[in-house]
């Protein structure tokens, strides 16, 4: 039987951990490195850090923050946000991330998934897809959950 695992996900905005519901009413929740250390103390198995505004702000994910996190914790962690290229993945993995999450770019360029898995190994690549229930079906959203596509989650999964 597979072990149950606890993997908290921390949303990051402007270098701070934030909390909101469906990316709305976002409020500051603290320093991501301090929170990561607390989750390690509480025996989380892994952590996920998602820079929730990197894509819509057309900037790259926080490699300097990844280095700070890697220096302070001893459990695997995933980072994502603004990841568009193989070079972006390489930068984050070199900075200390164990895995890189791709969202909007995976939707816009599914070949990136295969390319990343071939170059870094499939264990390093996580695909995150935002969906909302619209008109009785799950619809894919991109750009940090802000842009509705015309694709259902099922159709995207079959295509990718």
C-alpha cells in the first residue's frame, strides 16, 4: 500500500507567502522560508511553492528565493510560476528545487513537457492545471487561474 504523504502548497506573490480563495482576496501569510521551516518541523513530506503572479506579470520565478529555501530545509520541494523554457527549469533545479511545476506553458506548448522530461527526467517535472467547474464540465484556466480556455480538463489530459 502506498504511504499517505503531506505536501503543503504555498502560494507566493512578491516574495511573500499569500493566502486567498481562487486567487481572490489575497492576503499576506508570512515569509516563505520561515513557513517552510515550520512545515519541516511538523513533518511535511514535501513542499510546493508556486509564484502565482509570475506568468501574468511576464517574469521568471524567484530563483533567489529557491536558493534560500534549499539552504534552510532538508525535504524535497517543487517550484513553479513563469516557467516557459528548458532554461527556466534548469535555473530552478540548479538553485535547489527538486521538481519544477509547469502550468500555462504546458498548456500553450505541450512539447515542453516531453522536452523537460527527456532532459531532466520525468521525476523532475510536475504539470499543474487550474480548472473551474463551468456549465457542467471542468474547464482549463491558465495565467494563474485568470484566463479561461475553451478546453475541458478531460480533453486537455487526453491531448497532452
